[in-house]
C-alpha cells in the first residue's frame, strides 16, 4: 500500500511539473509575441533587434526546464543494483 501511495505522489508531482512547464511555454510565447510586436511597430530598426536577447536567453531556460522534466529517463532497479555492486567493489 505504501508503494502505491508513493507511486501516486510521484505521478502527481510529475503531472504538476508538466503542467507548470506548459504554463511556462505559454508565457514564453506570449511575452515574445508582445516584445517582437513592440519592436516591429516602433520606428527605430537600426542595429540588432533587442527582443532577440529575451528570446535567446529565456529560450535557454525553457530548454533546460524541458530537459529536467522530459529529457531524463527514470533510473532502473538494475542500474541501482549495478551501482551498489560497483561501489562495493571500490570499497574493498
């Protein structure tokens, strides 16, 4: 019973993380549309487009969030046992 509660809590936590990520993606898109729209409809287009800085740096943050939530696979029991055995050999 404790394992099913633990699995349920992990599943709920995972779903909350995914939900938060999707909200972040929506915010990223909305803010970037707003900033690029401001840049597009202002008169001064000389030089590098300043919204690109926001897009690039917030894009890196978004990519790292994606990797943390979706890119990592679960550690298997076999890997855990292999690591325990390896550490046991190293301690000897």
